[in-house]
């Protein structure tokens, strides 16, 4: 799953908290990355239920900053990730 989060999501610890949420959920690998346009891109691979839990957290209002919108695309896992990184 690839997710793009827009709003006030850079400079507020958003990537760190996203990584912490992914580790708390468990079974997810991937990364969180600040984009030049102010959004955060998140790639998460794992069981669909775990990915959906991360997505629910991102949309749930318990994130740092202010999320204005979340867009996701589901695709087949590509593999190659070890753990959940902040980029």
C-alpha cells in the first residue's frame, strides 16, 4: 500500500510517529518519506489487516500535526524492505 498524507505533516514528528504506529501494529515493513510538496508518502507492506490498521490510524485524528487528507493505492507487495524506516 502506498499512502500520501497532506496537511501540516512535516516538521511535527509525523514520520517518527508513523513508524512507531507501524511497529506497534506489527507485521509491517516499509518507510515514511517527506515529499518536496509538503506531503508525507508512506509505503507499508504486510497483511492487509495490518495495512488497514495503519490507514485507520492515519485518518483517525491521533496523529501529530493536522491531516487534511489521506489517499492510498493498493498494489502487490514488491518486497525488499527490512523493518519500517524513516527516510
